[in-house]
C-alpha cells in the first residue's frame, strides 16, 4: 500500500509542475505567457525529477504505467503489483490536474481558446495523423524506458539519478516532443484529460476522446519495446 501511495503522490507532483508549466506558458494573463517550448520542456524535466525524488525511496518512482509495464515485461517488476501501481499513477495524475485547475482558476475565463485549455491537461498532435502520432508516442516512450534502464545500470550516485532522469525528459521533449506533445505516459494524459472532462472549466470545449487512445496505447507499446530492446542489446 505504501508503494501505491508513493506512486500516487509522486505522479501528482509530476502533474502539478508539468501541467503547471504548460498553464503558465499558454494561459492568458499568466506572467509566464509566451515563454515557449523550451520552458515547457525544461519544466517537465524538473517535474519528473521532483516526482522521482518524492517517490523514489518507497516505490522506485515509476510514475508512468508504460514504465511499470515495460519493467514487468522484462522481469524487473512483479506482475502482481502492476494494477496497483497503475491505479495509483492515474489517481495521482487526476489529482495533480485538479490542483493546477484551482491554482490557475481566473485564467480559464481569461483564455478564450478551448484548445489551449485542453492542452494544459492533455496532449494533442501538431499534425493530426493518427498512425504517425501513434508511432511518435511509441518511439518517445521506447527512448524513455531504454534510457531509464541505461541510467539505472550506471554507477551514478542515487541522489543524482532523478536529475539525470529529468535531463532525459528534457532531451525527449526538445528532440522528439514537437509532434504530439510527448505524453510518453498514459497516466500523464488520461488522468488530466478525465479531469478536463469533469471540471467546471469556463467554455472548455470537448476533451478529444477520439485521440485519447494514441497517448495511452502508444506509450504502452513503446515501453515494452524500449525495455525489450535494452535487454536484447545489453
């Protein structure tokens, strides 16, 4: 139970800072408005690093169902614990999104673009081409899980590992994230998208459930691919 709670809190922290930086950069009349993609990518990197610091000593800080599934697929995580971890991650992502909604409460009304509001909560493609979008999420998540296994195999001080993981997230965001907004994490997209659907956001528009399968299934497949490739190579 402690591990599930750690995943919940760690993922909540991840979303508070991750969705929070998107809100700060994109919502109207925010002092961070217009800071751009680099700010968002760096903010997400810090978000993941801080989430790992919060949960790492208790649950190893997966904070991502694709990581949990990928590790289980290669025998580095027990299958019996997979459902509990994923439930905790989804709940934490939802709660984190609710906190971001409350924090930026006046800005939802000030922002007219419904797509911008959805973009705080959930990812969306720059060019809507579902097969290519799926492949992009698959590749990004495969790189993530491959990178996590490589980081774990090196002799970094454990206290520095979350920083290195954060740098990996920044690199993925800057290099691969421009196509879909790089969910690379089913909980990161599904939990906040559900929050967007349920919260009383002023003139929010639809939650784009027709696209939602891409940032769920793509990362799940990518997580397994990345983990298996690492074990085959190393």
